[in-house]
C-alpha cells in the first residue's frame, strides 16, 4: 500500500486542472435534455477532445490519452471538482466504447471510436422495450439477416432511450434468431438514427423535458458491418462489459464527492435553520462519509484491477451504493432548503438556479436506471453470496 | 498510488484464518464462556506459539514489526472467529503505546519483549472506556490519570468485575492510587500517547466489527440456503435475499474505509482522527446491520442460545461502543468536516 501519486500522475492532474481553469465555460451550459443545451454540450465535448481530454483511458490511436485508471480517477476528481459540465455522450463513451474495444473489429474501432471521442457521433441506448424492462431477456425487437447476408432488417420498438431525439446513433440488443428465447439468439447492433424506417417519439420526463424517447423500427436496413460481436452472442457481449463500466466508469466517485461538498457548503450557510432538525446534521455527515467510502472503494478496486483481479457481481454493490447515496444527499438538500426547495430555475426567489431541485429530480431515477436496485440486490444475493434462484 | 495489500500481507491473513478456523471453533467459544475467568491459558499459549503476540513488537525487541495496515487484516480475522481472548489489546494496542515511549525507557524493551514471547497479559485503560477490559487476568495495566500514563502491576490494583452480555468480554472497574513509581509519561507526551491509543483501540475494534459482520453474513447465508419453507430454501425469496444483499453492500464499502484509516494511523497523517472515526462508524454500522438482518433471517432460531449467531451478535453489540461510542466518533468526523477551510470533496481522499 502506497498512497502517494507518481510524478506522472501528479503532472497529469496539474495539466487537467490548468486546462479546466483556462477553458471552463463562463456560464453554466443549458440542460442537455434540450436541443440547444445538447448542442452546447457537444461543442464542449469537442473542446475536451481537441485537448485530448475527452476519453483519457482510451488508447491514443482511438482518440484517447492512454492514461491508467488512477489518472482517470484523478481526471474525474479535477473535472467534477471544478464543476465542469455533465458528459452528454457518456452512454456511448462509457458503455458502448469499452464494448467496442473488447469485441469490435479493427474496422469498427477505427470507424466509431474516434468520432465517439470527439462527439461527432452522439449515441443513445436501445435496451428496454415495453415488455422487457428489468426482464431484459424478454426482448422481442428483431434484426433478421438478409438472404444475401449483407444486411439486417430491424423491426420492433425500444424505449427509455436517453436523449434519443437528439442523438445520431443507437446501440442495443435485438433478436437475430426469430425462434430463440431469453438470452439466446440476440445480437448487439449499432443503428444510425437517420435510417429510413426509424421513428423517434420523445417522452417527457419528470423535469418536463424530452429527456428520453421511444424508438420504432419499421423494416430498417442496417449493414452487417454494424453488428458488434458474433451473431447470437449479443447477451454475452452486453454482459461482459457491464460490470466494471456500469459499476464504476459510468458513475465515478468524483461527481458524488462534488455533491457532498456542495451539500456541506449549503448546510454551513444555513445552519441556524438546518439545525432545528438534528437529523439533518447526521445526513450531512453521511454525505461526506458515504462519498469518501465510495471513492476509497474505487481506488481499492482500481488497484486490484491493475494487479489482474476481475470484478464480478460486487459491481452491483456500487450501483446500489451511489444511487441511494445520491438520492439521500439531494433529499437532505431539499430539507435544508425547506419551502424554497420547490422553486424552479426561472423563479426569482430560487436558490442557486434551482440546481438542487434538478438534481433531486434526476436522483429519483438513479435507483431505477442501469438495472433497478431490486435487480442489483438479486444479483448480489445470487452471484456474490450464492443464494438459490 | 496503490491502495491494495501486498501478496505477503494477504498470505499472512490466509494463514491466520486457517489457524483460527481450527483453534477457535464455536464449541470452544461456548466452553470458555462457561468458565469463571473467561480466558483459556491454552488458547493464549497457542496464539503465542503462532507468533501472533509478537506481530507489532519491533524487531529489535524480538517481534515482527508489523504496522497498522497489516493489523487491519489481522483484526478482521480476530473478529471473524470472535476469539475469547484480548490478544489485540496486548499485541496491538498496548504494544503501540509502549512502542511510542522514548527509546531507552527502562520498561519499554522489557515489556515489549515479554509481549513478543507471549508471557504477559496487558490491559489498557482509556478515559473513553468506563471500564477496563480484561483487567482481572492482566499482569500489567496501563492506566490513565488525567494526561498521565501509568503502568501498574495487577497486584497493586483492586478490580471489581462487571458482567457483559458478551461473555467473552471481562470488564473491570479498577481502583488504584497513582504514584511516581508507576508513572510512564505525563503532560504533552501523555496526551499524545492517549490520543494515539484511542485511535489504535478504535481501529482494532473497527476491524473486529467488520470481521464479525462478515461472519454473521456467512452464518446467515448458510442458514437461509438450508432452511426450507413453502417447499424451497428461504434464501430463494427476494425479501430474504435483499436483507443479506444490504449487509454485503455495507461490508463492501466499510472495508476500504478501514484500510484508509489504518494507513493514516501508520503514517501519522494530520487527518487521522476523522479517518479512524469514520472507520469505526462504518464498521460498527455494518456489524449492527449484519446482526439485525442475521437474526431476522434466522427466524426464531436466531433468538436462541443454541444457534451460534448469538455469540457474534453479542460481541458486535458490545464492541460498537467500546473505544468511543458513535456520538464520540460522529463528533470527531463532524469537527473535521465542518472546520473552516476543511479540505474535502473530489481530490482530497488521499491528499489534504
């Protein structure tokens, strides 16, 4: 155990800090759940990419920086610590990206990854269907290979596809063997959202914005080159990269540590009011202890990965931990704000442009998306503890 | 930056675990519970023969010079097997205190040498603990009188026993008279020794609590996989699964907190108090959750004397408030967190 950063790690952190200080947008960007805000975030991503800071752990040849995981954690700490914008293309970059690196052909990597790193292509996800939510293996949308083997024909419907109305591409699982069931006969596909036969219908989310969408496929032709991994192996491809990425990459500790810091500031600025309810102080303390625990767990995991360990079902403990912690922190902020908590951003009396309210609404989704916390608890019980199905 | 253990440390832990698995079986625990002294000279002897009393004694005093980080693994094993012996009090907490005395202090080398060879039992007092654990069977007591640190032979004190619900804990109220002859340190030096001893005691207990949590989880997993109702193992029901998944999650996120605190103590970092208190809170909460969920999934069996779970639950309940209750540790965390200019948030997990 040696808890000092190496000179290289320190130098990289300094570079990131200096770059952010010089380049952070003067004004907060608009919400990326709006068209205008989405494009503002795309422009910001381009700026990050030009500084080779958009995907620091990817190899340089693919638009990345070749950083180790400690440097990645440091990047995240500097990035979120500076209050930098949310990452608009992260579903592609953090979920599809690693999948392509592990399962994609060289041609696919060269074709998709640099453009993804630069956010020239924005990616939406296509997993859930109206009757396949927690039970994802119930997918019925089909991708059937043409007789000449040149393309797939896709029919069906996906839903809860985040920011799909603004995105360029969709990735997800489709049933390529019509006679198959459950986890078998699925293929992992990349589908351009401007293809003929694609219809996208926005769904208004809790915050009133078109944050996600339903996507309908009506005889959509997709070239066979867009299949990632072998035909029928889609479930395996999707699951192989699910653990570490969903657990840690997608929600690095820094963004929650940033929330904890803001919450402590909010508490200190409103102590006279907050301390009328002694349980608030407790919850504020737990924001710090919880986010520190999550950060420490990340460093421990990253160290074990560097020594060759594989991360299995314990990734599900991450999902539960960060989503419930994030919710608790935002609930605590709302309790401190009291009657001002309900005010939206355009209310003259709103506190801090209603950012706590926005975060509170989004935090409600945390225990639901990326596999509900009930499903995660089943995974922990069955695969980590070995309890019977 | 490497926040993991070395292969040697992990191998050592494995060896200790294998040893205790054989030496500290629950049946033996029950037998020792029934005795007047609550202590087994044979058990202490076999612990000493394994070298476990010598772990953190410095090498020049006949020990292995192991640090707090390695002890964070060791204490988990002591907790997991709930050994009915105060090994960590002498071999870790008292050793740390004696080791911090100025080199050349007459008693230091002598006592450290005897700890290493396993021929002395030492009980450690601290103002946060109203009673002294293992005062009765001790040969030597390290006692507090304000800032003063005294080393007092058992023959010079009167001990009134106080029964604990955990029959492995033998607590004593100690009456004694401080004298110049027993004084080891005072003033600033004394304060520093007691401050460090509180951290080491709290960390020792935190590790044991985490080990206890893991043991209670393992016992519960075994039980729910066997016990059948409605024609299937109760462990197949989601309500039961989710109880135990919550325990596993709490344990998973308490571990690195314990390790971080151990490193802070070993390296005498400025923020060590808050790190140790965080560890004590996280491990205590994991242990109490494991006890609560453990008894719940054991059903009525969990409320019996017969099922082994009770021994581990009682130890967890008792240890949680030793070496500082939650109020004390929460206050220490709050003091650090709410201080003006406190370094917290992203980027301050390892550096100020």
